[in-house]
């Protein structure tokens, strides 16, 4: 056999030889050839270096890869955070939700007192969406009436005037029988209030018709 061919075969086999994939007799032939051939020894050295370069990247390169991965993570995390903020912002600006109707958009009318000390009132409200909720809550002495409208923060809809169902609120606490001191409409916060009735306030008495309406309301 010609040495050149041998070299070619040997160098073809070297990658598998380095990986330990060649058989025992092949290894012996390769080793015998390498002992006599400087060219192939050099080729083996070169291939071994290249293989190590791939398998065991030097620490600097690993750190660099880690840095890239860390940066990718950072970019991904920041992107997720930005998207979340945008979505929340979009919801905040354009998403419909409940807003308390401010006192400035509300009118209280028809305040009078029935024979049994119940206070009657009506509320009309300017809203940009629709009235979603009316709540009356209070503590021992006060009763707070609130309205919520369902709309966007910056609504393009036209305002409409909504007349809410009339109210009769007892001035006595049903459980404790204690006299109440006030009934208030509350808008966006505690300072945004309309006094509907307070203890020493003079409120017109109900007319006979109004008393009749109240009895109907009670189902009597
Ligand atoms: Zn050779």
C-alpha cells in the first residue's frame, strides 16, 4: 500500500479514534502508523486540540455564555414587565370599571320626613356610562348613600341624566333603635359629600299623598 493512501485512511479514522469509536485492531493499525508518520501525529494533535476546544470551552468563554444567558433573561423579564405595565395602563385608561359618581354630578331632591320619622329623598346623577351599583351603608349614627357608574376613565360617551329610584331611610337604627344623626350622599371620598338630612335639620313633613306613597312602598 502507498503511504499516502494510508495517511488518508488514518486521518479519516482519526476523529472516530479520538472519540474512542474505533475497534481494537483498527486502533493498533492507527497507532503503528502514527509511530512512523509525523504528518498523521500532527493531524492527531490538531484534531485533539479542536475536539477539546469544543468539549471543554475555556472558562472565559463559559462566563461569556453565562453573561449572554443572563442578559437574555434580563431582557425577557424586562419585556414581560413592560408588557404587564402597558396592559395594566391600557386597562386603567380604557377598560370599563366602576367609578363612584362625584357629588358634583349628583342632585338630591324631594327631601321630606314621614310621620314615623323616615326620610325620603331622590337622587339624579349625571353619568358617562351606566349606573352599576347603588349602595347604602352606615354605622350606628350615619347613613351613607353612594352611586357607582360603569365606564372608562376617559369616556367619550355623552353624559346622561339618570333618576334613581326614590329612597326612604329610617332615622332610627333598626337593630339598636338609636337615633341617627345624619344621612349623606358620598361621592369620591369622605370630603365629597352632600348632606341629605341631619338631626336638627328642618325637613318638610310628607304630604298626605307622600304618606300614601310611603305606605305603598312598605306594602301596607
Ligand atoms: Zn500518515
